[in-house]
C-alpha cells in the first residue's frame, strides 16, 4: 500500500539537484583505466574509503558498484518506508539461504543492498555501536590495540553527527552527547514523532524490581538496560546513509570516479611481489552476456563488497580453500581455507500481541489516504509519522547464569548483552502476513551473542550464480536457550503494569507456545535474519588462528595489493546492529591505508 502511492515518482523526480559528473554507468566511458585504488563495492564501508582516500589529491580512486545510484529510488529516503526496501526489490541482492536444518528446514530470504550506499540504504536505520567489551575483545584477538574501544570511539565519533530529532524535542536524559560526534557525515537522532507507547515502555524501567534498568545512552559502551533508540536519520526527517553522507558531498573531486551498474567478475593476479601473488587487475561486466572490461590498481584493490559478495569474489579469483576451488575448476592462487567460513548472524523473531488501541502504525499500512497525507507532510516539512523508522526504544539483557553454566557465554564480556529487544508500535513480521484487521504491539527478540557459525560457499565458478549461504542458525544450543529466554522475557515485559488495559493477547503461534518445548518449536519455526552477517574474511580470532583471511591491518594474507574493508573481516559479531561498527571500521581502515602509503 505505502509504496504504491501514485505520486511517489512525481516527488522523486525533483529530489536531487547535486551534480553527479563523476558518476558513470558505462565502463567504456571511464576516462582512465588505471587508478591508485580501486574499491569493489560502493556500500557502507566502500563509500567511507572513497571519501577519505580521495581527500589526498595525489590519490586517484575508482569505486565500482553493481547496483544503481540511490537517487533512482524514493522510498530509501523515507524512514517509515524502510521495510518496503527489502526483500525482492531492484536495489537488493535477492539472496536466499540454504535449507536450515535447525529451523524446520526452512529457506530464509537474505537480501543485501545492491545500490550505491549498499545496505546502509535498505536497512532499518538503527544506530548501535555495541559494548566496550566487543571492541576490547577484537583488540585482544588481533593483538592490535587500535581495534579497542578507546581508539575506535574516536572513529565512531568521526563518522557521525548527533542532530536534534525532527520535532526538536528535549533529549536531556535520553542521550549522552559527550560520546557522540558533532561534525561527521552520518546524522543520527532520537525519534522525531513520539508515539503513545513511549511512556509505557520507559515506565517499565521504574518498577521494583525493573524488567530492565534505564540506560541513558546505549552507545556509551555499556548498553545493558533499556533506553531511547538512535537511528541514522537527520533533523530533516531523511535517511542518512553512506551515499548521501560520504559520497554525494565529494563527487566533485577530480580524483574520484564512481562506476555504477557494473559487476566485478574476477580479480586477476599479474605476477608476484615478495614471493606472493600480486593482484592489480579487475575484470568487470554489466551482465553475463555483455562485454568484459578491465581496470588496474597501481597501489591496492580494496574489497568492500560485504560479507556475502566479498568471499564469493575472492574464491572465484582463486583465493580460498585450494581443494574446494579445484573441484569447481578454479585455479588456486592463494590457499586460504577461512574464506567464506565463520559466517555469523543475529537470529531474530518477531513476537506479536493484539492491543486495545487504534493508535498504532498498522493504520498507515491499511489506509492509503492516511499514508498519503503523512507522506505529503514528510515531503513538505520533514515532520510527521514518516520521519521515524518505528524503533523508538531498545532493551538489552544478559541471559541467566543457569544458561551460561550449561552452554557457556559467547558474548564479549560482562558488559555485553546476549539479547536485544525492540518494541514496535505495529504488526512487524517477515514470516507471517499482516492481519486484515486489528492493531498490534510487536517485540522483536534477537540473540546478539550467537554461538552458531555458518559459511558462504560457491555454487559454481560464475559470479552470476547465487552463492550458497548457510548461516547455520541454531547450530549452537546456546542460541536456542537464549532465544527461548528472550521470548519469555518479552511475555513478562508486556504483562507489566504499564500495559494494563492495553495489551490484550498474544497472537498466531505465540499464543499456543507455553512450555519450553513449545517455545523452542515456535522459535525454530519463526527465526529469520536481522541482516547482520559478518566474519567470512576475518581478522585473527586468536593468536593461533589458522583460518584468518586478513591481517589486523586488513591485508589479505598470502597476497599482495589486496585489502578487505567491510563486515566480513570481523572475527566476532558485535552485540549491535552492524552499520555503526562498519562505519567506524572503515574510518580506521582509511587511516591505516594512508599510513601504509606514507601520507
């Protein structure tokens, strides 16, 4: 209903006036074929690198993106329309997983951003960093203190600007401005259109004892508790992403070129350097039947294609497990058995309750007139319900000691949560269709310290064939026990006194799930992805890691001229939505690259 509004294209036609002279959509139109740096993937991390590396006038930089410019899509600007952007749209890689043996053999839709800006354009905009423990564990694993919290906080702040919400509400006590940036490319804010359940949610922190303690700012390194959510939304009520924040402002730089709608098909080794194969050439095409082109990198090829496409491209280029590559008739150039392994993702369930109210966001999904009015208001003034993504508060918790005693604790430490709770003022589900009638409250429960591991493997030796994506959900029993506990916590939460007279009953399968066995069966039937894959080209997970793909400086081990900068390098998944950590990672990577080339 929302995306079928007839005047969307009319509004979209006038949305950008910025000159985009450095943006090409035809490889043959590129003015040169050799650059200092070629960045594969114009997504969350790739656009950070494009901006920061092109700050050096003597560096020439090319970004190659498979998808179109984000300016071709209107809905990506509107926070409220975030759930219309995936799956199965023109700006996503419309992947699916393999059958998940621990989820009743279900196949999960697994979209990734295929557009300038990548998944920062199609995600749900939530801005969370994770805990101090997450970063300090990474520093300990890699032996590099620069990945620790104290160092990375500088890069987190560099990437962002904390701005007032669109309604300019008083944010005192809701955010700690001292731990946020004031001049970064990505605008972040609190909710800009308060909803009727806000005080019911926050009121649950005032109970004795509370289900959650109140946390003023979950991005200050100690997220456990419940507080106000931050999202990548500007004061103008528009999405803030890597394309609008990092790329658009610098498209006028003469040393930066962007090639969109073009897929990199292979990295080519052209010799050796220090007894290692050196990669300097990129092969690319616009379709499986179109002409192939090549460009060259005199300094580095940087892979920023994401946790699915980066390992796929590496393996197709001969970097991976040699036996596996040979079985697909791919010449093995670098034996690196960790490529594609260690896939980690956060499993998510949406739990729904019928409520005694008509003041929920369900009304906009059913009433085209109401939605049209809200969109007109958003477009004219940057205010109203469409300035928000529907995530106003988030809770974080650890599981009971009894679960740790039985299964261990996969989290980064005592200050790092195992579970996340997002409370939404509407029916939210990627599994069950929205009911035709009724108004709803949803609690999204996520295991943010999963023990399960999966893999990305090749289906063939062609880039045009979808890779085999197996997140391995619930392959670790900790995740099952943690999710069942999360569901029970959500039930306890909505039964609290602030919800009296508001929450009526749980719906669908949740209503029938009472015993542990029933809740486990419900979880296996309902789990899906929250789109946070990491780990498939990882830095060392410990000092003796034989499957590390890159060094602590993100250089591909066993190769020369090749670096990886995206979420695939993370050996552990942060207890956070991954966009904020990836922005910070890319900011630090840009400095590492500058130092490596003595600027």
